[in-house]
C-alpha cells in the first residue's frame, strides 16, 4: 500500500513536534512514537478509525492518538491501494481542520 503524508499534515506534524519537544520534557518523543504506532495500525487495517466526513474522493476517517490528544485524519482509497494522511489536529480544539 502506498502511504503518503500531505504537505499540510507534514506542517502540522512539524509544528506539533516542535511544541512537544519544548514543552513535554519528560516525554519528548511521545508524539512521534504515537505517529509511528498509528502508521503501523493503518498499514495493517487501513479502514480503521471512524468516518469523520464524506468527500467526493472517499470517506475521511480519523483515529485518536490518546497519549497526546490529537486526531490523525486520513483517506484510504482501496481502488488505488493508497492511504493519505490529510491532517493531524489537536482533539481539544472546538473545530476540525480544513480538509
């Protein structure tokens, strides 16, 4: 399966990781560790998570990264055997990300 991270999601990841390293001194790698675990989960079960929205190119799903309180938003296209991470967003926010 092709596994991609969109430019927007990469920016989110970089910003979150920089904050995490600066502010979570006891566990500076927790966010990246959770992302790696999410990737393993999605490669094994690409239709996991809950449907967040429906888009013309397919359902947008999300999984919760419990240790860091973030959601990872993604779209899986079985016809292309492709999974694209669209965004990583703080769960406590009042609204979701632009997708």
